[in-house]
C-alpha cells in the first residue's frame, strides 16, 4: 500500500512539474507505468536540462 501511495504521489509531482514548466507529461505515462523509478530519474534529468 505504501508503494502504491508513493507512485501516486510521484505521478502527481511529475504532472505538476510538467505543467509548471510547460512540458507534456502524457509522453511519460507509459514508461512510468512500466518502470516508475528509472522514469522518474529520466524525467528529472529532462526537466533540469538547459532551455535554449
């Protein structure tokens, strides 16, 4: 139950961060469903890259 709660919280955080930065979070749904923690790491790295 705790793991499911953590996944929901992480997804809500990802959605909020994508909305704030003007990115599309829908592209991240399938990878997140298959491998939540690696996808979270890649998502954070994606958001941290410099904007040109």
